[in-house]
């Protein structure tokens, strides 16, 4: 059976080359070609025909197809819907900032977490993405857009820490100097931290010794509200999650980011702001307040400007470090998973 060559770290690729009688030094050459976005071994023009044939017999190269592409007329954000080799579909989003271009990628087809405010879970969980399928979203977005990506956020469809091994393999591949060469501090992993296994994987991630940015989809300061919004939270508490984030900071020195989608009459009260302030006070963290991105199947509404003003006043009084993020791509099915679900 052929192996997925793009899901291999360079050291693994070298060992595979050795096993099939190929020179180990060729591995770096091929690794570099793969990260230029080639779709077949025939595109590796400085490699002999015999070697290309040997590679084609042992390995396969993944490459997705664009099903749909939408560009915001407001801020230039581009949303891609990709078809994978088995017919499944995933999304990724290219966003322009003053500091460079960021891409938000998917890590699973569908999602198990069931967050009520997110379209990713509609239709249920299908499968994990391979490291190559995560990498492809970056390679072929850059190819199509002609823009270099400088920041990668694992915050698209799926829960990254529910696909832990493939995600960490992807991280190692994308950091390599012979590949895309994205520095650790430009990589963000977002997690809802809802299950015991996921919280344990936050600790495992800290042990890797890689200074990744950890973003927590918090969305509520108390267990009851959080369990309502994220049903998979049964068996864990907000305090369990905050303690894991504290351990992550102690181990890595990296400040944790908390994501909080403001939802009208659900988590945007002044009492919620006080609870959130108490929860995050004296933590090494930054709070991102996000206006809810509404999608058709959801009954939730974004918070009013008045509620947001009152909420942020309390955060300021408590000296909570926060940013009220602008909503990008609001005119192009911006909600995570929305374009996929509407198309399917």
C-alpha cells in the first residue's frame, strides 16, 4: 500500500527512503519539492525519471480541489471550500492584517464537540484530517492567492486536540526550514478544552517544548453556561481548564489567549463580565472578545452595542487585558463550517 509522503517529517522520510533502497540525501530534496505544492512526482524536474517512478510506486501525494471560493468585498478575506480525495469537504480562510497574512485551517471533517453557536458540528463528525491535508490548505491557498502566509491558526472546522498526533506531526513539518518554515510563535492552536482527554492533551502539548500560542474557546465564565453552549463539557469544569492553561504558561512561558463570542442574552450580561474578570484576574492571558458570527441554522444573535459597551466597562474596571476583535468576512459565510454545510 502506498504511503502518504506529505504527512512525513523529514527524518521519517529519510528512513522510508533507506528502506526502499533510495539515498537518504534525496529525502530533503523531495521534501522541499512537496512544500512547493507539486501534485505529482513528475513535477520534480531535477530528479531522475527512474527515481520519480520509484517514488510513485511507494508513495502518493495529496492535493485538494477548490469547490468554492468567496472573497469579501469589505476586507479582502478569502474563504475556500476544498474537496478532499474521498469527496469530503473542508474550509480554510485567508485573512490580511497589517502584520502579514494569516490562514485559519481545519483539522477535522466535521466536529464532535457540538458547540451550539458553530456550524462546524452540523452533520456530525466524519474523520480526522492527516497532516498532509492540513498542510495542503496552506500550500494551495498560497498558490491560488499568490500571497505568502506568515501566520497559521488551527481554528477552522474540527477540534485540533481531538486529532492530537496528526496535528503535532503537522506542526513539526510546517516548522521545518526545508519546508514552509513558519516559526513556532506564528502558530496558534485553538481548543475548546471541553473533555478530559483534550485537557490532558494541553499538558502533552506543553511537554513538546514548542512555543505555540494556545487559544482557548472559553465563551462562558461558569460551568452551567459553558455546558449549555458546549455540550461536550460534561465531566470537566471551567476551573479544570484554567488550571491546565496555567500549567501551559508555566511550562512554555507563552501567554494564553481566551476567545469569547458575545451572544445576546446568553453570556453578555454584566454579571457574566464580573465572573469572567474574576476568573481571568492574575492569569497570564489575553482575552479576545468576538462579535458572534450568526449562521442560518442558529437562533443565537450577536450582542448589542450597548451590551458590549457595558461588558467591556467592567473588564476595564478589573484591568483585564482584552481586545474587541473586528469581524472579518461577514459578507461571505464567515461562520466556521457555514460554507461547507450550505454547499453540502
